[in-house]
C-alpha cells in the first residue's frame, strides 16, 4: 500500500511545491518530524539537518593511475596539504614501420613534454630526469599511485632539464595554451632506436619489447612552493591546435635527427645540418602511461587525524592523486522509517567551500567532487541517483556561492524502504559515504571545505511529502 501512496505523492508533489513556494512562509528550519500539519491531505515540508552529520579524514589508496589520458609531473610544496611528488613512465610507439636507411647515424634527439595547466606557482624552478625503462609496462594492467617505477628504469639518466613552468592564455578564448618542454637526450638511446632490425620493427608489440619506453622523474625542490604540471601527448597537442599530423608538422613525443648513407651522397657536407632526416615516436591512446605519486603530510593540520575517528568539525580536507578523502556519516536516517506515510521528494547533501582557507585565487578548487556510499560488502558504489541522471545527481562546483550539491533522493528512499540485510538486491544500509575529487589520478586540484560545526558547513536538506491518514 505504501508504494502506491508514494507514487501518488511523487505525481502531485511538484504541483504542491510550486503552490507552496508562492503562498507559504515556511522556510528551511531545524524542526523535527514530530511536528505535523493539521488539515491538509498532503503537506510538503523542508528540514535542514546539520547536527547529525559527522566527517572524518582518511588517506586514499589504490588510485589507478594507468587509465588516464594525462599524467602529472612535478614537486609541489602545498602550504596546507604538505608535499606532493609526481613522476610517470610511458611507452612510445611508432605510427608506421620506419626505414632509417643504410647505416643511420644520430645527430641529436629530444623528448618533448607538452603540458598545461599548471597547479601551484610558476616561479619555482623544477628539475626532471629521463631514464630508459628496462622493464616493460603492461597496457592492460592496472597500476596504482604507489607503483615503484624507478625500479623499472635504468640507473643512469639519458636526459636532464631544469625549467620554470609557464602559463599563457589565449587572448581570444582565455584558455590556457599548452606549453612544451624540449629535453635533449643522450644520443645512445636514439641510436638504439635507429639500430633496431626488421624483426624489432615488424609491429609495435615487437618494438615495445625492444624499446620499452621512458621514465620521467621530478626531483624534490629544496626551496619554493613548486607546482604540478599536467603532461599531455603530442597527439593531444595537435588536437588542441586544431591541426592534424603531417610530414611537415609531425609533433613527435620523441624526435630523432639523423643522417644515413643515402643522405650523405645527396648533400654537401657543409650543408648537411640543414638537410638532416627526422623521425620519431609517439605517445598514443594505446600507450601504457603510469604515474607514481607520493605525499608527505608532515606538519599539516590534519596529520594526526588521518584514519582515526577524529571529527572534522572545523575543516574537511579533500585531495586527489591518492591523497585525502572524507568519510561522511548522516545519523538518524532510521527515524524516517517510522513515518510510514512519508515520501522523500528531494534529499540533498550540500558542502560549503572554505574559500579563505582554500585560497581559491591561487589554488582553484576541483570542478566537481564525487560522493560514493559504502555498501554492506564495504565496497564503494555510486548512489542510484547517479545512474538515474548524472546531472541531477550533480556534484559540480557552483561558483555563485562555492558549494557542491549532491542529490541523493533515490538512495535515501532506498535506505528507508529496505531494512532487511538478507535482501541483497535492494538493501544498501547506512554505512556512510566517501567524498573525493572527481578526477583522482591526473588532476592536482584540492579543496578545503567548511567542517560539520561551521556556520554553513555541511547540510542535509530534505524535502518530503506527508500523507495524512
């Protein structure tokens, strides 16, 4: 009987909400469910719940970094989140079966790293080293942020570069223009590529077994704030320019300038440098790209609270890249089960950004957060509302008031409706939620939210219809 009542209530509640919005003086309040209307057949009310919400700081581990299109690189000394160091390894593939001619000889070679945006400051010099991978990456494997990439690489660098990141905006569209790092490589690695025999070049799998890729390492900064830069591929760079690959416009990720017997015969020695042949390798959508990201939280405001039942009453800290997530608990949901004549019209969880503590001018917050619920099997899942309509579920940053809103109406109704743990299909229980960033592996943006005891803080806003018997 109750399900039929709820369907009826859902059908008419929108009409009542419009009427009440025009005629009622009832606003958000902390009134409890025990205060019921006296005359209407159906009454729609709002209740704002704050006191029964708690949050805890947790380390986030097991973030898969091998399925992202971009990689982070750099050393970032965040004033509130401690130090983050990001490195990556990647395969480099051919787009064809290259013929380097007879007796090819390297003139020079470069690794190009296309990057943008930059998170942090652009005044601290960064230092990177390039190593050849000795152990291959598996494109089908899942690597997490704690993978030991350094142990998979040679001990001697084949390229080094010190640079200061740049930020440049397109004057027409205001988008960040992709920058490029040109890192000179030791000629030995390019000569190895030129010396590959026909069997090594018969396919990309064969070539990747011969030349497994490179490891790019960022050194720790001894001074300055530093930054994390987002590394893209040459193909993504071409896409950003609105152009396409061509012989005259190859945009390699690893470019080799060389000569061979054929080119020597055709060119005068004095003009040879201007007539060098060129070839190269690419990071493609089929290349395995893996990040290693480490954090050091020494001296941070939350270091002593991590993975402990210490409430985040003042601030909630959220950081991607295997950093920090928050455990969110909403108490008292079982009390709604006693109200058999109540249907949930809307249940919304709202988080307020602490714009001052976050320093949003220098460290913009993530464009979205993700709220998952903890199921009885202790695994995390998206609420039913996400699959119903991701836009309705939301989680995006509202820059009008710097809040994140999550519509979890269907999930809360399910918590209320299904109380039998043996009902493995419908029962979800109330084991809490986890709040994380939307992109955890390749986006450096972090955020500080107001804690549960702050003025705005965290709010659970419920709009419900009550059927009067």
